[in-house]
């Protein structure tokens, strides 16, 4: 699961120090050319936001997110940051963390299989 999260969310996670400046520059360039503003947050930034801050886009929250990201990168190992990410990331409406997501989706799958079995 950890490798899948890194592949999907932040492929440079093992190598950067909390910020992917290349992705940030690319997102800003796309926005300036009329594209929709997209996120370029790293796993470390997402942990900072989800653990300590509120949702939304404003300069104060972004500045605090940057500060907390620096602190996380200095104080925690990459393994710890990824562990926390996997336990607090949102995987669906009101579904937080890998364990809750696996329980929810497994229960949904089992329910679906039971319904199919009843039709036979």
C-alpha cells in the first residue's frame, strides 16, 4: 500500500525534503496559461494539512502548511511521515485511513457478492 500511495501521490517522496518545486512550478505555469489550478502538494504537505490544519485555499493556511512541513521533514523519518499519511488520508466520503478504507470497500464487495449469490 505504501508503494501505491507514493506512486499515486508523490513519486519524488523519498528524495525531496517536503516540497516538489518542479511540480509547483508546472502547476503555476499551467494555471497562468488558463488551465485549472491543480494541487502539487507532497505527501509531507498533505500530512501537515490533514493533521494540523483546516481545508481551504488561503495564504495563511498555505504558510502554516509550509512551516509544519519543514518541521515534519526535520523531526520525523520518511517512514513515519508515510505511516501517518496512510492512517489519515481520505479515501472516500468520511473514510479516513487505509484500515477504514479496506473495511469499507471489503464490506461493500462482500455485500455485492451476497446480492449476486441471491440472484442465482
